[in-house]
C-alpha cells in the first residue's frame, strides 16, 4: 500500500487518545485520530526523553481550514499514524490556548523557511529544541511540496543515523533566535542601555512620515487595502492612519489622504465577499485582491478590531455607513458569539457539512448559494437582488480562485452595484430598496439557519474578550451615548459590562491577582499571557470611559501592576509574551509585530500612558515611554511592522489632555456632554467623571486638582483641561463642541 496516497487511507475503528481529556475544541477534533497524540506538557516530554524519540509538534486552531485538510489527509490515515507512533512522540497544541508555544516555533519556522502559517509542523529534540519545520505537508509529493510520509521517514532515518547532527542543529537554532531577539533592540537607533539615541520626538516624526509613505505607496486604489492577494483586514494599519489624520487634521492634505485610504478600505471590505452580508461580521481574509473569495472562518478578534476601525471612521467622516458597519459586526457577535454566561466565544469554522444532496464537508458551505436556491427563496425579488450581489446561474467564483473546486456552481454574495443603482434598475426609491434589501437578507438568514452550521469554537479567551469589550464600550460612546435610557444605549454597554464581569468572576484569581487564559465549561489551567493582560486592561479603560464605573478603572490599575510584575523586561523595557521560569518555553520572546492582533507591548504602551493620565502616577508614564523606546529599532526603521505602537506616541510626546464631566453619569444632561466628546476625531483625551461621590474622591486622592470640580447651576458641566490647566467650565453642549 502507498501510504502517501490519501485515497488509500486505511479505515480503522477510532480509539480515543489522550486528547479526549482536554477542553480545547481543536484538541478534541483530534481525540479519535489513530495518532497517539499527547497534549503539550511534561508527560509528553518525559516520554520523549525515556524513549529517546524526537517530538513531532503540530500547532493549529479549531477553525483553521488547512489544519482540517492535513488532519483528514494525514492524521486520520492509519498508515501515516503508524509512522508517527513508531518513530515520534506526537504533540498537539491549540495556538489559542498556548500562544507562547506557538510564537517560539513559528519564529523558528519563519526563520528557516521564510514563511509561516497553520498548521505549523515542527520536529523537536526531547529537550524541545527545533531542528526541522514547516507548515502544511500534503500526503504525497505535490506542487513542489514533499509528501508528509516521506518527510517523516527521512527524519526518522536521520534521527537514527545522524542524531548528533540534529541535536546540534536544534542547539544552533535556539541560540541563533536568542541572539537575534536579544540583539535586535540594541541595534543602532534603538534605546538599549548606553544608547539613548536621538530624541523620541524626532524619531517619532520621521516614523510617522515613513509609515504614511509606506501605506500610501502600497495602497490599492482600485480595490482598497494594501498590496495584492491575499488580503487581510489588518486593523492596526487603519488605526495608524486614523491617528495620522487626528494629528494632522482631517482637513490637511496628509490627514485627508489617510482618511480616504481608511474609508476606501472599509467600504471595499463591506462590499466584498469577506463580509457576511446575510449574517453580519467578517471572514478571516480574502484569497484575491478584490476582497471577493474569503477563507470563511470568523474570528472574534477580527470582529472587535474592524468594529473599532469603523467607529473611528464614523468619527473622522461623519458618514453613517461606518456606523451601520459597526452595528452589523456587533449584532453578529451579540447574536452568534455570545455565551449565556456573558463572555464571547472565539470563532466559527470555515468548513461545514454540505447540503444533503452533495454530502461531505466543504469550506464555505454554510455561506454560499446556488442561483436556484436564491430564486426559490426570493421569488419576484430575485432579479434585482441577483444583480446587486453578482449572482450567476453557473456560479460566480472563477476557477483560478477555486483550486479545490469547492465553489463550483455556487455564488458568494458580493455587492456589485451601489444600492442607488440597484434601486434605479428595479424602479425603486432608495429608501424602499433599502427596506426590501434588509427584508431579503433577513429571509435568507432564516433559510441559512436551517443548514448545518459550522463548528463554533466555544472557548472564551481573555485576550479576545478584552478586544470585544473595547469595541462595545466604544460603540456605546460613538453611536448611542446620548440616546434615551432603555433603547440601544443600554445594549452595547450592558454587553461589555457582562463580559467584564464574566472575566472577573471566572478567569481572575483575586488572591494572586492573576488572569487565566481560557474558559470552556469551567476555567482552563493555563495562566494568562501578556496579551491577555494588555487587551483586557485596554477594554477596562474603555469601559470606564463609557459607563464611568470606578470598579473598572481600579481593576485595570491592579492588573497593570500584575502585568508589570510578571512580564516586564527590567533590563531593556517592554513586555515578554510569557512569564519567566516555564521550563517548557525554550525562548522567552517579546513580540514586535502588530499582526492579526497587535503586539502586547503596543497595546500596553498606550494603556500605561492612559492610566498615568487618569491616576497621576508618573511612574506609569515613564514605563509607557520605556515600552515605546524598547522597540524603537523596529518601528523607526520599519514602522509598518508596528503601526499600533505608533498610536501611543501622541500621549508619550504631548502633555495630557483631560475632559472631566461633573455630574451624575446616569443623567441625561451628563450623557449629552459625553456624546459631544465622542462626535469627532481629534487628539486623545482622557475622560473622567467627577460624580460628587466615591468615584471623585478616589480620583482626587491621586489627582487633587479634580477635587473641586462640580456641576454648575445644577447641570452637568464639562471641564476641558490641558497640562492640568482648564478652560472655563461649560454646561452648554454647543460651547463644549466649540472648545474641544
């Protein structure tokens, strides 16, 4: 038998392996593989040492399409499993549970091959040092990729005959990575010990110009976004451009161009197939340059960050389409990714079962439509809806974008015409067309709900929940903070508050002051990483500024102290991803790239500066500046690598700005003033509530200048301050609008 041929897979009766005792949906997906998988941990390492076998490490996540492909092709193949079981100790890791493990071996594979991704495949010595790696391996030689069985057999042979060479390679690889990461921030231009470098303000200005130029030159004017295919909704890019516009002014040439790129990108994404027009929210990325054909998984962290981009675009432009886009995303999250207990689930899969007449699983099966399905569902509405979304009788996905032939005869909905044009062609007034379009999408959502739904990764990850708490809190500020109580106003703030309370109740140990990483039918055993602290602290600061409950600011301050204790690099500044002393982590890294999620230090820098302005703690401000300086060598030379940390420079270089609202945070006049603060894009301001009670007293003990701020004439009053010097207080929304 040719074990490399997927069609020759041996059928076996599944026997649960050690993964059956895990909570992770990803690990449970592999619990009945014939591979004798072990979870990451001492039991696996001890077996490798005792049996003197190399470790095969496979890292992925539950909604990863190519992880499913490799599982079906190789890990369910009994013959391939036999090779693994005979020659290796096989270990599975959910990257969302153990990002620290993932980042170490991803750094190795990227250094070795020039690329990365999931599934990540690495071979390690029993002392966890990598000597070979890659990503997806097909079951046979294909498209220049070696077949997985051949790779396994070659490595097994090398382990028998040239073991010392492999061990030496593992030692060399770890030392090389350690040297690279240790020396990188001490390069010329960095701010390591003895090398202060040029003034931060000078370097920051140059980095902003260089970063803007990079995005301007790589901007795809025809399709939005940056560069060509594939296209990812990398939110940090847009966050940076929005800060450029805020600092330069949206009316300036540079600021206007920055907002134009942001607006065009978000509008192109909203039109594209990457947007789930029927159910709301966004898929992970598109394989083409037009945002048409996505990889269909839907990640919580993407929803949160794209919603934040949309809210800031609304502030910058006043365009209600961006408010609509934020609502679209948040409604999807509240409906489909919210646990009954209040936390938010991690993701939905790309793959699902096909309709009964086709059978099997396929990527996007839940989301795509045949023309016949749509005609039957829509009746007389079909013609104009088909034109609006580019539906074709034979399917609208070209062969070049469908190498697996999964979309043959299917249509991915993408807005091909502006609604005004579709309305005109259908002989409808724009408002009528919009109403009918919404009704059609609601009808399609009901039909789609009867299909087999993709797997939902129902674990709650602290970091992702922190990002979503931010998005909901900011939505309350930007969209509905002045709305009457009992309307939509309560929805976003209530959802953010429930999630924060869930994390506090289920994923926080108050005795030790620490966070835990995941929850699924109970708290997981893994303690939180730097990103969990950074993203949650950001969410709590946003939640305080949305609802003015002091408990969230107080908890954020305590969590920051814990983050500093566990992750701070005292020698060079910035935050390590993981704590010290974990023997299973061969290399302690500080992340220096703002990717699908921003680096922990990028978010922490802004958190520290905000907390310093809120509490008056000078030490926090200094730590924030040191965090920025720790990565100067990276962001000053390649600012597009860390656009999120550049967003913190504003608070690091300029005096603190405050808006203090005196009055009852639950009163209508207070919320009218708060809404004015959030109407337009502008410089960063810390927003505090002088509530006349315990909250104001707590703040005034740290910042005594707040003690005397009171409502005037029985009305909520705004104090606009810079460098602790305040303008005349005002209770008039129009006057506040003028002086901001």
